[in-house]
C-alpha cells in the first residue's frame, strides 16, 4: 500500500485521469444496469397483469358472463380466464383503499362491475380477443394492454442494444486511458525495471506494483461510484415510492432465480456492488497487463 | 563454475566484441578481467549476465548452458549473480535499506530474514548507520558500497563487477577493493577493470583481453598497460 500511495503522489495527474475515467465508466455502467433492471422488472410486472380485462355492466346476469368465458376458453387461444364477481371486486377495492376510509364508505359491492381477467396464449391473439369482447352485449369496457407491453418491449430492446454499445465503448476507453497512464508511469521507471530484470526479478514481481496500483484505482472507483449511486437512491426513494404506487414489487428473471429490485433491498445493492467491483478489477488487470507487456521481454 | 567455450560475439555491423574466447573459472575463484577500452571486458560481463547472447560458442554457468535459455532460466540464473556497475544503478527514490532489500524481495525472503540480512550486509560494507538515508545524501564511494551490498546480500554464488572503481578517486577505489578482498573465498568474483595498480596489488588470476581476443591468462600475476 505504501508503494501504491507513493506512486499516486508522484504522478498525480496521470493517476487522476485514470481514476476519473474508471469512476465514470463504472458509475455510468451501474446507472445503465439499474435502468435496464427497472425497465425489465416493469415489463415482467406488466406481463403478470391480465392482458385483457373486460368489465361488464353491474347488473349483467352471471350466466351471460359464463357464456362469454366458456366460448373464449374453447377458442384454443386462451391461457387462463379468471372471473371476478362484484363481491370479489369489492374485496379488491377495499384492500387497495384500506388507508382511505372515506373512499370505502362511498362504495358498495352493487356498483362495482363484474369482470373477466384474460391471459392469451400468445400476444398476437390479443387484438382478436379484444374485438370479440367489444361485440358482446352488457360489456362496459375492454382494457387491452398490448400497446403498453409492446412499447416497453421495444424500449427494452433499444435500451439493451444501446447500453451494450455504450458499455463496450466505456470499457474500451477506460482500458486505453488506464493503459496509457500506466505506460507513462512505467516509462518513468524504465531504469528501475531494467535493474530489477538484471537482479533476476520475475515478470510477476515487476508487474506487481503496477497491478496493485491499477487494482487500487479500480476498487476505489467502484466503491465511490456505488456510494454515490446508493446516496442518490436513498435520496430519491420517497419520489420512487410515489411514482411506483400500486406496484407492490418488481423483479428480474435471472436464469433459475428471481431477483427482487423493488422495493429496494440489500441483495440487489450487493449484486450491483459486486458487478461494479468485478468490472473495476477486470479493467485494472487488463490495462496493467497490456501496459507492462512490452517492458517484460528479455 | 563458469566455462566459456569458443565464444564469439559479433555485432550486426560486423565488428567483433569477442572472438573465439575460451576460459574456465572455478568456484570461489577471484579473477580480474583486464584490457584497454573496447577489449571485450564488458561483453564478457554482459554475456555472463545474459544481457547479450553469443553469436557462436557456448557459455556454461553452474552446469547450465545459458547460450539459449528461456526467460525463466535467465531470471533464476541472475538471482545467483550479484552485479556491480560503474554507474552504480542505485534507485534514487528508495532508501539505502530499500535499495539493498530489493534483492531479498526478488529472492522471496520474508520480512524478518530480509531485515537481518540487509543489516548484516550494510555492516559489512560500513554503511550500518545509513540505512534510512536516501542516495542523494551519499558520496560516490558510499553509493558504490550500496551497490556492492545489493550485489552480495542473499544467496549469491557469483559476483561480477564492471569497472567498480571507474568513477571513484584512488582512495575510495582502494576502500571499495578492500570490500571485495573481504569477500574472497565466499563466492566467485569477477572484476573488470583497467586499473593496473589494483590488479598488481591483489596478485590474483588475470585474464587479459585485446580487441576481443583473450591474449593472456595469468594464474597469479599482474598487469601492465
């Protein structure tokens, strides 16, 4: 550590350039990662909502509703259909508005519409199902979420591709800048390296101080970017809560497991920090390896 | 043991640094390499250190042919050889202790052992009170003592010195040579010099070089310019 600090002190501007490039790379990568996680989480959330909800007029006979339900079920285009009667609708209303007694007083089960929550086998069936429902009698409203899903899907795709390009650019730039600054430091220590080689130092011995310095920068840049991000999150947490009201949780599908991203939790933060640390270390190792390579030939 | 067998070193422009030079140096022998500038003394030192490779012939050090060795082998070889240079090659941003300790660190000695050995060696060269001092505060003679300490600390089997007194006044030169005298019999010592007074006073084996050729091998002798 003493050697690392001495070297940082002796070449402050090169060290600062390397550190800030690493910091911005890791910070922006974390921001991208979080944005993608939230968009993906939101998309998954939307997909778990009924894809078509049809509300019937409050006094529609149940038999009529069951007829519509059975016809849809037999069409071969439906994954599942759930019937929600007026009583169940009132229960849902009560649970959503439990903190507002005034709203609860004003509403009774009689005025709430019975509904069908329909999940299609494929998104392409959605327009057809919606059209069929609109033609039925006693139908009050058909809510159809395909547009939202489609928009979110295309947004996610654009974000994913854009992020990948931007992320690769950031990583490449960091490696180039860090390699250049390390090369400059090595040039200043050319005589020392030559002497070490004459004394029989191995490649790893010569490389070690430069690697330590790069790793120190990588780790400190990732810690700083994570701390700033977490401060940002904690500061804006009330705003996010207000914005995501009614969304109980957001999660991300990661192979076999589900990662909860909202409400904010320690596992999500730990993964963010680990990723940031991992990338910081990889950039540091690659750049110091590239910078020292040409000076280690006999 | 060091064996040079018909070693030739030819530079790309065609000039010979060494031309079919052969000799053997026994373990713990004390040798002077002498000759005028350009005779090939430094080339022999550089070939032993594997800073240069021979154009033809073979060099065997400690039963190992180093003529075409890999980097790993060369590093291992260099760890057995202590080197003293005319320009000292002292690291100016490190203290005297750190300059000497670097050899122990390369040899992977632990901190306690490093401390012990560095202090013993600094005491041997008369710098025990200056371990915390930086090179800029030392005289040329003291810097060369540091270089010798760095060359002999640790498990060194060979000590090569290229004009170790070349930049020093006569009095300091003698002090430096006294340190080499103290080390006699503990390791193979090869000193390249053109200081005839020193060579004549030591009465050790002398290899005389001229224009890249070995012209004399005196078992116990002196040297005339």
